[in-house]
C-alpha cells in the first residue's frame, strides 16, 4: 500500500476513508444535473477528485470493518485521478462506483474481485483479461471510449451492460474470447457498440440478450460469436445490427430470436450460422 494513500488525503478522500468501514456511500454530486453529468467530469474541480490509489488501498484491506458492518467502497460523482490498477489483486470487497469519471483506463488484469459495479461511469477503456469476479460485473449505462477486454475472464454471476455505450471503431469494442459467465450476459435496452463484439468460444450459463441493442462495425463482423455455448438463448428483438453476425458452430440450448430486428451488411451476407448442436 502506498504511504501516500494513508496520508495527505483530500476532504473527498477522507469522507470515503471514513465511510468504508461502515459500508456507506459517499456522494460528491452538487445537485445540478448538467454539471453532475460524468461526461463533463474532466471539468470537475479538486473537491471531487479521489485518487485511484486510495480506492485500491481500501479494496486491498487497509482498514478493518466496524463490528456488525460490511466494508464497501461506494462512491458517486467522483473524478478518479490516476489509474485504478488492480492487476493480480485479490479482494472480496464490494466495489460500487456510480456516475464517476475516470481519467485513465481501468486495469483489472488477472484480478480476483467481489461484486463489482460501475454504473453510469465514463472511462477510456478497461483491461480485464483473465479477471475473476465472485458475483456480478455491472457496467450498466457506462460510456467507454475504448476496448473492454474480458478475454478469458470468469464471472460467477451475470455480465450486465444494459444501456452502455462502447466505442472502438475499427477494432474490438468488447473482447470476450473464452469468457465464462455463470448467469446472463445482458447487452440490451440501449446498449450501443461501435466496433466488433467478440464472444468467440464464450460460455454463458444463461442467455445472451441484445434486445434493442445497436451494434455497428465499419467492416467485418458486428457480432463474432463462433463456438459460443449458452444454456439459454440469444435474444435480439428489435436490435439494429450493421455488420455481419458470426455464429458458426454455436451451441444454444434455447434458440436465436431476431423478431423485428434490422440487419444490414453492405459488404456481404448479414450472418453466418451453423449450429453445433447440443
């Protein structure tokens, strides 16, 4: 643990430090919906800055919980300075970040985490290959201007990206090759991807939902899910998909549902499908 994380803390960091052992939330918003929009987080002043190393120190056990309480890092409306670097870290502490602005991408490479939720946050990318999450991984409503890398990750609960916006034109917006999820994978109700959603050889214990999602790739595949295995179905009702859908050798216990979906691919066929059977 950095000695700087335990000394010279700002008022916002002191509030988080004090709230952590009790599991209570620190809300740094000022009440103005426009000013509190995390897409403007680069304009937030020092009164809303929390250093990433302070969050990391709390997650890694710098404090003991209060008797009868559960430790939680719960923070809303903060500008997170520096990189939240948790590669190879092991923690079961719940992480709840809402409407936060990350100055740097999130590094969770080979980390082992508890329930992790980034809701409505803005960040430039997420590196989380081989991540393990003992619970849900929630990225609901996040705006991510770069790749979400979940190659080889294992999530005991669900992967939730409802309403998230992920943009990496010309590359992979989400790389979930060999991803294993115990529950559902939800990319629905306003989820938008610019770039390829890659779920090659992914294993999903529930269903993959793309209901009302918008997937767009400048060329090639918008959804690449060859060899995917699901214990449920793939739902893409009312989805708008610009680019190819690849589902060769897919094994779905349920089915593929595309009612009212709009598919287009100027460069060739909209889909390539061959069931592997189950």
